[in-house]
């Protein structure tokens, strides 16, 4: 039995054979109106609306399955795939969750954080993240190196902040929390452009 079809049958309150036959008819290139009108016996009487919902969810779940396989393959090719990462990818329910997990492994363009790492500021960023009570300003002095483009303590700290920002933004759990918090508590403001006529 196909796991996706089982999930759809349960979610939509359909029998497995209805989902199996509907998926087969869709995969053969039949349109939703055609299936609803002329293939009722095969789908157990699924109407146009149910078939459209089924098709949307089937497409989405198949896309999720493909993306999971692709992400696992891409991380494995980098030699960084662990059982924990694989389990997290397989447990993800949305494309956004999958992409959040993959984000730290995605090839990076040259960012402020990568530039800061090239300047040797990763150790400073880790020290800040440890929050062990050390005098960070004093610790940052040893990273001042004009040859590497770090001329002042402030520049060293700024580079460390860029690295920390990337670490946080690459964390799938943080991204999920921030997204949920924003959806729940966020407020969108908009204003019209006074120079243009309103519609």
C-alpha cells in the first residue's frame, strides 16, 4: 500500500481503493471533470470538489516525498548525513520544515558571516555564544589583525555578530519558533502612497 494514499484516505475520509483509482486516473492524464463525470464507478462516487482537494493534497505530498529524497541525497553527498538528520527530514510535514533542515547544508554564497569566518572570527563568535561570563571585549582584542582586515575590537565583534546571526538563522528549530511566533503575534502595517491615486 502506498503511504501517501493511505494518509489521504484517512485525512479525507475515503476508502483506500478510491484514492488508488483516483491517483491512477490522474496519473494517466485524465482531467478532474472527466473523472468526476465518467469514472464515478472507479472512484466510488468522488465528486468534483473532493477530486480537486484530493489532487491538490496528492501533488503536495508527492512534492514533499521528492524533496525529502533530494535533501537526504544532497546532504549524504556532502558526507554529513547522520541518522538524526535523516530522521528529522523524514519526520518533516511541510516543504518549509524540510528546507529549514537543509539550510545549514545548502552551498552558501559569500555572506558577511563567511567573510568573518575567513578573518578567523569563528572562535570569538563561539566564545560569545558560550556566555561563560568572560570579558568579551578583552577576549576580542586578540582577534584584531589588520592583515586579515580586522582593524579594531569593534570590527572583530561585528564579524562575530554576523557569524552568530547566521548560526541562529540556520537553526531549523529557531526558524520554526520564529515563524510560529510571527504568525501568532505579528502585526502587518501598510500605508498608501500619498503621491498616487488610490484604487
